[in-house]
C-alpha cells in the first residue's frame, strides 16, 4: 500500500504536504499478473454488446489485454488473443467463417475456443493444428451483453443471475456503453458517493437531474453480504424520496432510474439499471449497462443509456411510513436464460 499524504493541522501549511504519493499499484493496476487484475479476472465481465457484432471482427482492449471478438456465421461468439499464433497478424482483419475466424495473412483458421481448424500452406502430414491453440477466453451471452471469463480455467465460476433481472412487467435489455478516462476504482468510488450529486449535479453545474438533488440527503451506508448499499433520503413535497444504490463487489453498481420529476412519477416507471465498470486498462474504463424497461415506453437502448441524460439519475418514492428499500441477492446459474419465468426473485431488507 502506498504511504498516505500527511494530514495538515497548520494554516498556510502547504509546504509540509508537497509530496505527491505514488499510485497504489495493488489497487489500480489491472494487467495480467497484478493482484487487482487477477481478482477482477475471477468474475464474469461484460466485454461487448451483441448488437455490435456484425460481419467483421471487433478489436477490444480489456484489463490491458488486446483481444478480438466476433460472431461466426454459425452464430457462436469467440474472444481470441489479438495476434495470430502463426505470424502475429492482427485478427481484427480476419475473415469470419461458418465456423470460427480465418487469419487474413496465411489463412489459418481458429475455432471460438482457440483450436486450430486449418493450416493452409503446411504439409499434409503437419500436426501443428493438433498440437497448438490460439489464446481464447470463454464467453456467455446474456440479454444482449457478451460476458467473458478471463481468469484461471480451473476456477471458472457459474454465471451469476440477480433477482432484479426479473421484474414483473419490465424487460431486461442492453442500455448504454461509454468510456471514461480514469481508473475503474475511481468510478466505483464515485458511484457510492451520494454527496457529490447535491453539488456537482445541482449547485455547481445546474440541475442536471431533478431539483430535489440540490438538497443534501440524510445518508446511510450498510454493508451487505455481497458489497454495500447507500440510502439517501430527501423530502419532496409531502413525500419522502429514498434513493438506493447497491455496490456488488468487485465492480457492479445497481440503482433505479429517476426521470424529470419525482413528484409526478409512477412507481412502475423506475426501472433497475445494472452497471459494470470494466477496466480497459489502468487509466480508462468502460461503463456497460443492462436496464429493465417497460416495453410500452417505446424507448431505444441509446435513449436509455445516454450519458448525462436525466434517465441516468435514480430514485424511489415512498411515504414517510413506507416500507424500507430493498437490495438484491445474487444467485448462480449455469444456464443463460433471458426470460422472466426463468428467475425467481428474492428480496432482503437493506
């Protein structure tokens, strides 16, 4: 751990606090072999939207690894190391085939699991394709998001399902993705900081969400079996507005959306949003979202996930004597359904 900056107790004392502490590499480095990088790799991480996979491969960078993701013509999705095992050519220029992807340089063909299917130009007796593989990671497609497991193969967990993936009358669908030029830990720190909304999103920059955000809330934080929750309570007219945000370790943030006016909203119009802060590398992060929406709204994924829009705020309205807010438990599943009937919701008091 890095040495913290000393606390000042003297006016005009900047001279005594000029040293800039070094980065805390144990927390912020996410490349292969780093403590935090290996920790994050032990979870399923969203790496792409299914809607972005077309007839050409897509180059991506996740946790300081350069990779290529594609959907072959048979409908299967693959995530391979970027450079061809043969001569190092970038597979982002590869040719998608009925089965797997073919390198554009010498035509070597790889299956979605990295097995070599063909080695054109090699002798008929060559056993290279039987002895070698291209680096690949397992994928799981769920409700429009493509998740990758990049950890030790013998430690691969089952894909987790949250009870909020199933809310009556709402449909789970991919929302927004946007890149932020900072470390993933800074995003998670910001996600669980309700005080900044009263200043940055209200007083400092004008009311970006609702005027209710300008009032500093009464705040509570509670530890949960899977992370933590904050509860921010504000009075809006004759109602008490309770904003709840869950942090699910290591990098998932769950909240309910709030639109323009908390006093006019119907409870059914506040869908749950699940947001992952996925490290691109040590200094850049993707925010990727799934959102529960009412199909009757007619909103597009772009409208749901538009950064900085009012739809990114959150809230839950109840009377002062109402029931306490709820948080979410995670349960594991080896399957990949995307239908409400396949998941049983479970609730616990915050």
